[in-house]
C-alpha cells in the first residue's frame, strides 16, 4: 500500500498563541516541522496570569535548531493586532490562527470576584476575538484561512470552581459557530478543539499515571489536520486526548406541543404534565443550522394552526 502523502504547510504562516509551553508548544513544533513559518506568541505568564518571561524564545530556538522557521511575539493575546502584525512583518502573510493561550482563576462562584471573571473572559474569549479579527481581512482576501479556538470540557459540561472559565470556554463555541458561517464562502474554516492534556494547568488535578499519558503531542496532529487546506471540516467541536479524537454535537429532544390549537393557552400545569415528553432524549437530534431549527418551528406552527 502506498504511504499517504505527507500533509505539509510550506509557504503557510501559522500563529499559535500561548505557544511557549504545553499544547501551544506542541502545535508550534508540529506546524514548523511540516514547513510552516510560525509566530510563537507567549507572554510567559504564570498559570494565574501574573508576570511575564521570554518562554517563546525557547520554542523559537527549538524550531530553528530543527531547521524550521519561527519568530517570537511576547504581546498579550488581548493585543491581537500586534500578534498578527508580527506575522505580516516577518513573513508577509497569515494563514492560520490557533487561539490557545490561557490561564485559570478558579474560585467557587460565591467567592469569585469581578476581576477573576473579567481576566478569564478577556484572555480566553475576547482575545480570540481580537487575534482572529485582526487576521480575518487577510483570510477573506486570499480566500483561505483556518481558525482554531480552544474550548474545554469544563465549558461543555461545567466544573466546580470554574464559572468564569467554563462560561468563556462555551462562549468560544458560539464564536466559532458564527465565524464558521461568516467564513464558509471564502474558504475560511473555524473549528473548536477540546483538549485534555498534561500541562501545568492540569498537573495538580489528574492522577500522575494518567497525567503521564496525556501528551500534548498526541493532540497536535488533530489541530494540524483541522488547519490543513485539504480539511473541509467547519464549525465543529472536536475533542481529543491520549491519541483519540471525536466530534461533539449539541442535540435536542423532539419535544412536545403544549397547546392544542391557536385558541388554547399554555399553562404551567400543561408544562408539568408534558415534562417527561419535553425532556425525553430518546429521539433527540442535532440541528445543522439556525435555519433548520426555524424550519422545524414552522412545521410546529402548522400543526398548532391545524389543531395538531
Ligand atoms: P499552559 O499553561 O501549559 O500553556 C498556556 C500558555 O499560554 C502559557 O505558556 C502562558 O504563558 C500563555 N499565556 C497565558 N496568558 C497569556 C497571554 N495573555 N498572552 C499570551 N500568552 C499567554 O496550558 P495548556 O494546558 O497548554 O493550555 C492551552 C489551552 O488549552 C488553554 O486555552 C487551556 O484553557 C486549554 N485547555 C487545556 C486543557 C488541558 O487539559 N491541558 C483542557 C481544556 C482546555
């Protein structure tokens, strides 16, 4: 059997935010090893977002030592335009943005300060808006672009002490869903990665044996594929860990009609009566678009108009 052709990124310019450590470092090294010119962005903050250091340099040096092309950028992700400018100044274009930088400020909800809330929302959600928006005009003009946003199972399922983080991470899913629609006609694709990996963000919460197996390098190929020009996936949530990947969907029950006809009212008692049908997930389905949801509402309206 013929070996598959290697997926390359020659001539492509890739920005990876928070690439000085953990997942971002693994992404940057893989993209560079496949021919991409990489902007290694990292402020070098602590896991709580304090301080700064030149960790990006270490990754850039590693890439250059391996014969690759990379430059460092030390701006905070909140200064998205400066990071994109680094790509344009150094390499003349930008093709891929991997929004990866992140920090934690875990507190139970009753103790969470507005500062903890704002900081996490800024670094995760607003920064993805800023970096991606600065790259967007280049993507539209060249009719090619790939965007990754990084969510978390904490966002999809919730996690004690992470009201700020989980809400920002779910906000990123909403951002990606709309960018996928706005970019589709111009071959600009946006997908969500939901990683579980060994890093300083997870070192004190996972059992050591399991932690050992969660290598960021096992997730990087999934991100690389999503960013390749051959990959047509758009607007999807892809979860990955341990050398495994899967797609995640929102699903909705088929629900129940709560009134017989146009003249009848919906009361709380009817809702109570129908609750098991409303929440019965046995025939739940996924909707591909807001248009599909509206289409189903139109069918429900017809049923109500005709007395079911
Ligand atoms: P990490 O701490 O190893 O790496 C994050 C990097 O982001 C650090 O090098 C840090 O200096 C950098 N950074 C922080 N604030 C920055 C800023 N303002 N500007 C630029 N760089 C900044 O963490 P990681 O585990 O590799 O996490 C990467 C991403 O994956 C994060 O968005 C995180 O929320 C997400 N995530 C990780 C896991 C996991 O299991 N590790 C799970 C779900 C989501």
